[in-house]
C-alpha cells in the first residue's frame, strides 16, 4: 500500500477536467509524493495512463470499483 499525500475527487467531471485538476494539484506537490484521484468519467481509464506517460509521473495504480475509477500517481 502507498502513503497518500493528497486526494482529489473529480466525481461528476468529464474529460478533460479530471486531468486538468490533477495536473494543477500535482504542480503543488513535491517529487515522490502520491496523489489519489477519484473519477467517474469512464474516459479517465484511457486518459490517466497517457497523462502519466506524457508527464513522466508514475501511475502506481488504476482500478475501477462500483462505477468509480481510482488512480494513484507519484509525482516525478
């Protein structure tokens, strides 16, 4: 399990808002810190792996549970 430094709930928001909000929060975090993101947009399952690759942040976890999507990103 990972230590969560910040949590961001983007439930109800559609693409590209979950990514934009995550980018904004990550900008305030230190390298190595972990951001937990909660989303309801099914497109986020495709968007967050691409976002992690493009930004160099590490996608530690991506899972769907009960219609919600959970992501853990470690800031590069």
